[in-house]
C-alpha cells in the first residue's frame, strides 16, 4: 500500500471532489483535521481515495444551516451542569471514542456551547434547519442533526443547541444515495454561524 503525505492526500481529495464541484478546496490542514478526529483512518492511498469518493459536495446547494466548526476532542471549558447532572468534560469530536464517552457525552461535546444568539437559534428551530458539525470542510452523518431549540449556558454566556435526529428524507438532502459524508466550503470567520451552503 502506498502511504501519502498530508499534502498529497489533499491533492488527491481535491481532485476527486473538484470533479463533483470545481469550487471545492481540500487543504493539508483539512487532511490533518480529518486524521486527528479519526474521520480519516490513515493516509494509505486506497483509504484516502475511498474516503473522498464517498463524499457528497454541498457547496452551492443554497441550503441554509447552522454550521459549527469542530476539531479533535480536547478538555472542555467549564460549563453549567447538563440536564442529566454532570458537567461537560470534553469538546470536539473523536470518531474512535478513545475516552469511552457515552452517546450523550459525545453529542454534548459538539452541540454546545456556541456563540450563536438565542434569536438566531429560535429562527433555526422554527425553520427546522440542520446543525452541521464541520471538520475542515467535512461533515459526517453523525454530526448532522435538526435544530429544535437552545438553552443558555450561564457560565459561558453561550448556547447549547438542542437537536433531534434527521428523518430519512432530511438525511437524503445532505447525504444522498448512501454517501458517507458531505463537504462544505467554510469561509474564514466565526466558529459558529447560520449560513447558506
């Protein structure tokens, strides 16, 4: 098996995705973020090719979403206790779940706490907009849910985003025909925003 450098993996990924949409960018930093979170398992050429071939490009779709930028799992800042009594210990994403977190703890690690206004989140909930956790452009189906509301975290002054699972019809919009992920263009700016893809 041929092992690629992050630079060559980015070139391969970009060439595969640009065949679907010429505006797509995949960078070295994108590849490193995918490796750090466990979304991409290795830099073996076949693994990189399989990963990017399974991705649906959402850029230019006109869909409005709540986008949050994610990185590898790390210690969380101090937050209010969650409804189940514990405080959040970690923030980010780790697909291999090396810390052995429960499903709820893993969800809390990426659905809160975000600097998005309660007003904007209420509008998102009314419109049943999707919440997409984005890792340097990549969106896993595990990081896509529908916004249902929000709660203020008094300790941080930011918001927890309340969500529900996507219906099969909603999921098909973002991950059609069984695609294993989606790709969006993330412009420099805030770590969380309501934006049109």
